[in-house]
C-alpha cells in the first residue's frame, strides 16, 4: 500500500543502493538538490524531467523568435546607419576631432538601449563613459552625464546620480529619424552648459562586432580658443564667408548642426549594434537550450530505464521468493 502511494506521487523510495544510471541522473546539473533526491529518493522523477524539458523548449522557441525579429529589423537599420555616416564626416574633415582637448565643462552623452538581452553593448558604453568621466574631472573641472536609454540610466544612477544632468528614455520606441534627434539635440543644447560634448556610442561593424566610439563637439567659444592655439578650426579662415555672418555665428550654427548629425549617427549606430548583439545572444541561447534538451532527454531515458529495471528486479525477486 505504501509503495503504491509513493508511485502516484511520481517517485519511489527504496532503501537499496542506487543503480549507476540513477546515480548519474542525480549528478545531472539540470536539477537542484531538492528536486534530485527529496527525502532520500533513489532517482529523479520522470515528471520533473518532463516539466523541465517543456520549459526549456518554450524558452528555445522564444529565443529563436527574438533572433528572427532582430534579423528582420537589422537590414533596414543598417542601410540607414551607413547613409547617416555621410552627415557628420564632413564636419570631422572641416573642424577635426579633438578628444584630448582640455576644457572646464564636459558633458558626456552616453547612448544606450532601452531593452536588454543584447550582450554587453550597454555595459561597454557605461564603462567607457565612467572612464571618460574620471579623466575629465578635476579640481577646477566638472563632468556631467546626459543619458540616452533606460539601461544606461539604470547602471549610472547607482554611483553617479549626482552627476546626471539629463536622461532620455524610449528613444527607439519609433524608428529613429533626423527630425526626432534634431529636437532632442536642441533641448540638450538649451538645457546643458558645456565646453565640450563627448558622445559615446557603439559603432557597428558586423553582426558579431561593434566598437565603442567617442566623438567630441566643442562649443563655439572652445572652438575659437582651439583655433587661436593653432587647432584644426583654423582651416575655417581659408574659406570665404558670404551673407554677412561673422565667424562666431558660423561656429554657433556649425556646432548645433554637427551635434545633431553626430547624435543621429550615434543613435543609429548603437541601434544597429544592439540588433546585431541581440541576434548573436539569442543564437547562443537557442544553441544552449538545445544542448540542455539533449542532456535532459538523456537523463529522462536513463531514469525511465532505471525505473523499469528496478520493477523487473522486484517482480523476479518476488516470484523467486514464492517459489522458494
């Protein structure tokens, strides 16, 4: 009677030495200790294995679907990203890029994503931003953050809350366009005081490769100082200025347009890197789920075989005892 009651619960409690197959199933890393041998059970329940297999199969379906969704979005974003590179490259050719410029007010614009499950792109941007903040801080200097993306905000707010000037979320809720980024750039320029804006983002190279990148935009005043010291901005003097505008007004317009173009390209580059990293991460997750299913199937077959062997042994032993 006791044996029948234990069978209905999905396990059997015996006092004999476990078989090698049952011992191997008990050592399987797919189960916790409470599931493997509750109250001295001889082998793991087949019902527990079936439940775990069903869970892993469902997870595998989700990861495969997420990979397909990321792959379908990647191509369109990649084309727009490559086209956007032509917007800010002329500014680099004209004004140069001065990552080592020494100014008092630095603003680090960290471009991250709103969603996770995309590898380490957000952690990479945050690490670069933190390192940059340490380099640009000092006794007479200040360094603030402008964070684009929920994931960057969550990571930086832990130990740098006092240095966060502005945060923006749900940037990628709709497809990124230049009008949206231009409005955002204008808000940042109006609400944040700076001598140098340092935009940190992940530059897309391939589905499995992205590179942390920083682009520096100087304020008009810092540009003029850099020009006076013989910097790249001095090349502006070789151009003819038409329309009666002064050099300061031109530098102001160039700064605003340069920042919006760089931010637009950075948002697209980061979005493209996010989709590529998500494809890679979901592909790895799907393969890991397949490996776990193989191990669980092996465990299930061994457990069932051990159960059948034990029952046959008991039947034979009982028949022998009756004959004796």
